[in-house]
């Protein structure tokens, strides 16, 4: 009886809550739009003016530094447009009602998504033989059996799956993961592994989530050693790819421990638990003025007391990021103090 009386009240409460969350969402959207609003449309008299204005705004939003290469790409993209079309389109981009997706599709064309499995083998070898075994031992001693890795600027996901495979093999070698007869490896129940891949490009994230890669000559497996192959299944119905290779899909034991998300490195990665390892290779080349901010965003989510950051072999760390440099055989990495 008391239940039936209570129902309308609950309904009222629920509908009130719905309105409250609705208007909250609305204000949030407005706040986001306001913060993303570009400077007011300026007078752009030439293609050069438009290209410069777009490069500045791309840098403000995504950190990507203007330069000759970016300029050349923009000029090529705009070749097919008349000046009037280009002016109208750029005005719409600079309007406060511009859609983020428009900017993102422009950025897709300004960045290079080149990546492949086993890229920079020496670095990965130090990871397998030194960094991961040490991390696993530390975790074992502390009783915190969760390993969390972030592959930042992962492009189509090869680096991310590579990290999952290497971490699983290190867990197996330490006795904390089991290898089955079909070659798959699974952590023992007390241990967990999660590897997150992120990139600004939604197109790349879509490919990464599919976990399907081609074996063509310049494809994802161009530099792969044989131990990686067993973590892939042949896709029989997609056997012949455009590049002439076969099409392989990452096995479930790997993909179930790997997630992907679109994320702008100019923003802080908000995660409930810190990362034990952050890998960001061949991405910092895009940033100039914003490199410090991006490095801060990479270092902040590192686990205190040894969280490790690996940059590309030619990337340079800036001072005052609260990390200490380590090295082995000419390979560098950084640990949070
Ligand atoms: C050359 S790929 C590197 C892929 C992989 N890390 C590797 O080393 O093989 C560089 C990636 O950085 C991404 N990127 C560029 N600016 C970014 C930003 N502001 N936020 C996130 N990712 C970005 C690009 O979309 C591109 O996929």
C-alpha cells in the first residue's frame, strides 16, 4: 500500500531530476561552446590570410604548430575551392556555432598517422627486458596487482596492441599470466591489465577499435618479428587487401584488455586510476609552443613513485615535469619522482 502511494512521488522526483540534468547538460554545452569559441571573424582578404588564420586556430585548439608542412597541406586542400567558397567555409568555422567535427576533419588532414607494429624495436626491447619486469615486481611486492598503460597519440592502434602483447608476455614470464595451448595469454585472476590508446583522429580510433591490419609490403606488419603473429587471426572473408597482403585481426585475449578513445593531448586525461606507464612516441613533433602543456598532460596522470613515461627516440623532455631521466643502452625513459 505504502509502495503505491510512494510511486507518484518517485515519478515526480525522477522527472524533476530529468529536468535538472537536462538544464545542467544545456549549461555545460553552452559553457563548452563559449570556451571553444574562436576569435570573431576577421577580414580575410586573400587565401594566405585564411591559411594563416586557420593555422593559428588549429594551434590554439589542438596544439599543432603552424609551419611550412601544415601550410602546404592546407593550400593543397583548398586548391579545389574558389576564394568565395573558401571564405564562406572559413567564416562558418570561425563562427561561435562552428561544429567541432569540422575542425577535427581538417586536423585529420594535417597530421601524419604513420605507424606499425614493433616500431623502434630497441626501445620496445628495453621495455620488455627492464621496465615491465621491474614494474611487475614492484606491483607484486606492493600487493596492487593492476597494471595500467596509456598509449598517447596511438594513431591506428598498432603501438597500443603492441604494448598489451608485451605486458602480457612479461606477466607470463613472471608467472602471473597463463599461456593456453592456442597461444593466447591470460592474466591469472588476481592480476589485471588495461591498455588505453588515444588519438585526436576519430578515423584512426575507428581502425584501432576494429583491430584489423594488413600484411601488405608497407602495412602494419612491415617490421614485425614472428612472435607477434600468433596474437592475430586470419580474416578469411577479407583476405585480399588493397595493398596485396592478407588481413589479420587482433585476437580476443589482446583486444579484451585494450581500449581506445578520442582524446586531444591539449586536454588533461581524466582517469580514476593513475597510469603505471605512458608511451607517447612520434607525436611531440607536432607541438612547439604547446609542448610544455602536452608534456604536463602526459606526466600528470603518471603513478607517483615510479610511473614511467616513454617518448619517441628523438623527442626531448623539458625541465620541471617532476620526472627523472633513466637510460639503458642509449634508450631513455622518465620516471615520476
Ligand atoms: C606519427 S603518429 C604516431 C603513432 C604512434 N605513436 C607511433 O609512434 O607509431 C602521430 C599521431 O599523433 C596524433 N596527434 C596529433 N596531434 C594530436 C593531439 N593534439 N592530440 C592527440 N593526438 C594527436 C595524430 O593524429 C597521429 O595519429
